[in-house]
């Protein structure tokens, strides 16, 4: 079970977390994966930045971090008890460590690995505190820092898990614990791991969710696993309620559909987290932390419903830019696509959409709007695209709409109906793309038409009484 920062922000939220744990512990042993206490990661990032700038305000940030944690410690644990004293000492030692790292940063150039090291302290503090609290009220729990069992590459800030290495370490450390009568709960820090040479790395956005998925994947051979993500939401909705007031909860969804939703703007779970879970072939649930006993939640598994026709959900990315490259003399220069995407990859540009003519004379791709100026400069100043026979056009006023559903594979005429629906409502489609699996259909429209397009497509395709 994964608990995010909003589940660990004060005395009341800690107690709610424990009540959830108590209920599920009746059925199985538990691995608890936790984020930093709400807001602490941002403070640690600020501390790193202040340390780079030799700003004395870094000391004030550490004082605030200490006060925030010590307040929760004294609220949860009996004063003068060994649990309280151990937690306060652990907190003091970690704050001292942070202070020392800050001094090192003053002497060295800023580096991603030091940033990751500093940020990891948020999860270390929150998880140790939760584990100690559980032990103090009678649960048999064990604290395990994730850098001891989760191995990653060295892409600091957005590290990729090394699943084979991790699986071996997890089973060496966690399997005996789960098989022992001495423990019933393992409390493991989320969000970070370590390289093969033991340098701390963080897993990027959704890193704590990914930690939970990695652990279940690693244990799948010897245990029947399920992951529950406790969130501020009930699960995946079939449309963003800010764009369409008919949004309803998707109670069941396949991993392939959930990954499409996650890629195209839905931020409930990260696509990589869903990919690891799909590979592990175990089910996942997204449940509301604020209403933990409701039957309103999303179940994610491998199977998709072949008997459910058409579209299951509509999602979008609102602020995008569309780049179109044309060969001015309409001749086909070799390796145009290869040169283009290599240039973008080398400069860390994320591509959300690609459409290309068979001759490569016309290539259209969509990028985050914040990267528009950078891409324009890269293309216009490149030896190949800036000085050959190409024209470059960038439209900064577009949105992407993705129509998603495994049922599309078994329902003919979807694309035609999408064009007809949009055309009848005076919405122009600038570009389209559809994968060979027919799992999603993607359309590029002018941003001013995004909300209207979502609503007319929803009305045309989704029976909102039967999600």
C-alpha cells in the first residue's frame, strides 16, 4: 500500500493511515510505502537551492523541517517514551546530516546526485516516523530504506529502475521478513533508490507510486500481490470534470487503457508505474484516502473488456505546440526523420505526437508549449534543417485530445464518426494519429475548441450510465 504526502501531514492523517493499515492487516501481511510529509520535498529542494547560493536562509528551512516533524512526533508518541526519544534523535541526526551536505554543496558545484541525496531525506523521515508509531501501538513493523533494495541507473532526478538487480535484493531482504512470525508490516521509503555504486537516486514524478509497483513486481514469484494506491481521488475518471460535468468513475480498467490515460494527461498514476505493474501481472487499486471504506474505487488489471464497445474515456493535453517541417522543393532528403528525432532527443525534448507523410517531405510533431522557443532555435540553427530546403512552422495555440478504449479494436467506424462529430460542430482537426492497436485515436485541435471538442465527443461516444 502506498500512502502519499497528504496522507501524512498531521496527527489526524497519521491516525487515519494506521486505521486503514489495521483493517487490511486482518487479511494479509503488508508492505507500506510512503512519501515525504506533505510539503517537505519542496522545502528540501529549496534548501538545496539556498545551499548552492550560499544563502543563510537554508538554516531556517532546516529549522522548519525539524519543527514540522517534531510536532507530529510529540503528538503521536508518549513524551519521554523510548519511541519518542528514538524518533527525536533520528530526526536530529538527519537534520545534522542535511546541514553537513549543505556545507559540502557550498564547496562544490551544484550536482544532480547531491540534489537527489538531499530530497531523499523527506521519505526517510516520514517512513521512520510511521514505522515507529506503528510499533508503539503494538504492530510488528520494520523500517527499510529503499536505497538498500531498489537499484537504478544513474539518471539522477529521473532514474530508471534496474528490475533484475532489485528483484534479487528485495527477495533477499523482504521475503524472509514476510515469512517470519516476528514481523507483519514492512515500512519502506518511497521515491528513491540507489545506483550500483550506492549513490542515492530519485525516481521522478510519481516515484513513490513506482516504488510500490517495483516491490510488488519483485515479490510476484513467491507471493500473491496487490498494490493499493491511497490518493486524494477515488480513481480514474472517464473525463476531466473541469472540462465536462458528466465525468464518472471508471471502476474497472485494463493496464493498457490506464497507460494511455496516464500518457495523455491524466496524472493519477505515472505510465512507468503502470508498465511495471502490467509486466508483473498483479492487480492494482486506486482508493480514496478520505473515504477509505467506500466501494467507489478503480481496479486495474490485465484483462480488458472485449464486449464493451467503443470509447471508454477521453483525455487531453491543453498547452502544446505543433511543429511542421516541410521540404521546400518537395524532394526527399534521406534520413530526415532520423536526423530530426536524434536532434530532439539529444536536447531532452519530449514528443507527444507524430504524424509523417510517407515521403518524409512533411513531418508534424507536437511538443510541450514550454519547449517551443527551444525547438525553434534548435531547428533554425541546425546545419541540416536551418540551412537545407526546409520550411519550419510552429503553432503555439493547439491542444491534443485522446479518445481511448480497448473496445475501439472491435468497433468499426470509430474514426469516421469522430471526424463527423467534430465537423458537424465546426471544429477543425489539424492532425491525427492512431496506433496499429487502435487503442486510441489522437486529434490535434485549436486550443479554443478543446473543451467543446471533449464535450461533443463525450456525448457522441460514451454512455455515461455504463462506464
